[in-house]
C-alpha cells in the first residue's frame, strides 16, 4: 500500500473558486467530444474572465492517441523545444489520456503523447502553488517587519494553514509545505504509476498516482477523479501535507535556503515510503528521470491562451 495513497485519504479537495485570484490569464480545458472552449482550471472567478477563442483540439483528437500526436505537432508543441527553453507549453488541459495510447506502435511515441498531456497539468498546478507561496512570503515579510496585515490577508492565511494542515501557527512549517513539486518528479511518478498512461486505472478513473480511498463506488478501493487535473492537484497536495513526506519537504526547503532549485532526481530520494518497494521504488523513479531526461522540464513555462489559427 503506497503512502502516497494513504495521504490521499486525508486530502480535502479545495474548490477552484476558493483559490486565490492572483494567477492571471484565461485557460481552457479540452472536453471529450466537443471542440467548443470551456473556461476552467484557473483560480479566478470565471465569470470575470473575457471569453476568448483558443486553439483547441477536437473531440476526435483528444480520444485518439495517433491523432492527438499529430495535432500537437501541428500546433508546434514539441518537447525538444520546450526542454531547450525555446517554446512555452500550451495551456491545453485534457481531461483524460487517450484510451488507445497503448496502440501506438512504439514506446517513444507513447511517452511523447503522455508527457505532452501531463506537462501542462503539472505546470498549472505548480503555478497555483507558486502564487500562494508568493503571497505567503509577502505576509510573512510584513509580519516580520511589524507592518500592517489586512484582515483579508489574515483570513486567507488562516484558510491556507487549514488546507495545508498546519494548526500551530508555525509559518515556517507552512512555507515548507506551500511549495512546488518539480515537474520531473511528477512526470516520473505518473509514468511509473500509470504505465505511461496505459493502465486500466487511468482509463477508468483518471487515477494517475495510485491514490486510494476508504470506500469506493466500484469496490476497488481506488479513488476516482473527474479529470487528470484533479488527480495532479491531489498528488501535489499529498506530497505537501502527508507526514510520510516530511523528509522530502525538509530537503526541498534546505535546497532553497542554499539558493538552488530542487529537482526531481534530488527529491526522489525521500520517496521510499511512497511504495511498498521502498528504496527500489526510489531507484525506479530516479532511473525514469535520468533515462527520459525529465529534469529538462523543471524550468518549463506554461504559455498563455493561443489565438485560433486560420
């Protein structure tokens, strides 16, 4: 039984409306069997966001791995360009991995589709967390300098502490929890736990990271997610709050204090409790990161909404 799964039992989903409105921009999710844009997945009041056209995929593109691969190529979404810092990642949030991804003829093709589906989701969740961290640091700085902290900020801080399960008023502890997860780590773990998006669990319930629940409707004990985005958010919240990952958070905080950026290969060492395989699991995740050069995506940037072409 994975500790990552145990942590999900205590995860309380936070409504999008409750999240801060500091992250700007309008983003779109591509829904199955529709080509119409639907504004979701950003921590803003959606009714206040302007309705814009986006360069969207069709329902057939989303459902068919080969078509999706070609469509992403046509959009110019290429992993090599992203890794080299030559292109941003388009804000396309697919609700599911194409069900026929395992039918692609070669493993590298499967990996490319899976990584291009996952990367925007990981970056978007990290953006939310980074914005919260920035606001938290600002409040901490004002408190340290005995400057005025508005009542709205005090209320936000209390809500943040509750969501991150810090009930002793320790802001340093809270700061260690409100922090991003390197994309390389999230990509490697999702690849391992889902078989690069080919597992029945992913197809049935968008469960990318092996999260369990005490009671499940289908009797499997595995958690069901509405979208992949929801699954990624649950995974990051789990790493940021569960006691099993105190070591990961300590390493991340220490790395930051030394002026360095924590990467997935480094943090993976603290994941021996994520799986019953222990240290062997850590070695698997590190091997995935090295072999697929996933650290290249730790500095990837999420782009803004694309204008419709043609």
